[in-house]
C-alpha cells in the first residue's frame, strides 16, 4: 500500500508499505512477479471520498510498476461512491498501465451484483482485464451482530467473499459476463466446503419452484471463476478447492504482508498429490502471465 495511503488508515500504517522487504522476499523465494492489490481500508473516509483515494492510489501504484519493470502488476481501484465517475477512472486505469481491477466483496452492504458495477464488468470484458475481489473489511457481513477483533477477520471477511460470489450468481452477473475473469481471494471464502450443499439445495428448491432458474447448477458457475490461495498452507483446503474447479483456476497468492512465509505456501502446492503440470499451473498461472 502506498505510504501516502497507508498513513490515512487505522490499521495499515505498519508493514504494509515496505516495498524493499517485499522485493527481498520475492527474490529469496523465487517469486517473479507480484500483483499489487488493494486490501480495502478506511482510507477513503479519512481522505474524504473514494475519488480522492483513487487519484492518489492508482497514480502511486502505476509509479511502482514503472520503477520496477517486470516485477509488479498493478491493479486499480474505483470511486464506488460516485458511480458516474467510474467510467472515467476505468479509462485512467488503462492509461496508467494498470492491468487489473481491485474490488472489495461489498461496499457498505452493497454487493457486486448491483447495477453500478455493470460498467466495470463491461470494461473488463472489452479490455480483457481480470477483476480481483478481496474481502471487505469495513462493515463486512455480520458485523452488526458480532464485531470481534478475531472473529470478524477470521469469519466475517471470508463470509463476505462467499456472499459476493453467491449474489453475482443469483443476479445473473456471471451469466451476463461469461468472458470476465473474476478472481476471488481466500479460495472464495467458505465456497469450497459448500459446493454440494449449493447444488443439492438448488435442485430441491427448483423442484418446488422456490428459486429462479439459473440455467445450470451453481457448481457449474463456480468452476469457471478463479480463486487465489491467499497465503494458505493447508493441503486439505487446496484439495477441497480442486473439487470445485481445476488447477488452471487456482492461483498462488502470498497474502503479503499478512503472511511473510512465501516458501511454506509454495511448498504446500508442491507437496500435494496432484499432477506436476497442475502444480505448475498454480504457481505460474496463465491468467497472470498474460498481463
């Protein structure tokens, strides 16, 4: 996170702006490139609005990308509180050379199935730009009932990602934008554990006409989106994710700087009992290599 943004946050002032440490870790563990993503924060409220934040953040990330040619891929953020300004910022992101869009799973309870995000997905489709979705940490789902320094980041953050995926499916966004490469952090939250329940419940409710026709079962949608590992060192979680999609749709992610042990995450991929080619696809994913 650019220092000029981090200093305007409550949580991200420490360690989130140490670019030298990140480059050192990348070199140490053989990480060729890093995709720089916005973790969501309260910077927009401290700066006044999202437009001010975008002006500072996108420009700063573009400078980092240019200063370290070949080491970073930049992802831009959008003024979500000003829908009319989104198209202009999308064009600015393109002009700055940023190759991805970084969104939160929701914004003040508004999820990505809301119509204000359709221009974002149209831009992503027309320009072949992936959309990465990170958990919302400001007022995530359930915080009004449980706001706890451990339970909220462990549970509410990832539940918010899962709800975001579910709402994108239910509203028809995945169906309307099949060519957009959506990447969801943390294996899509709890999604890998709920594939069977999604399908079985949907079929049961369709038989009673309680739910609209989605055109296909939920798991058919899930297999076409991307998930990043987000620093997970669990073999069971990775194998569970492979039940909902293939290796091509799972991307190595370090969750730096929250997790600083790239080697343990990489070794977790290398040690699971799958084909070597599938391991290579996760560690050198074609989607990111194309950016």
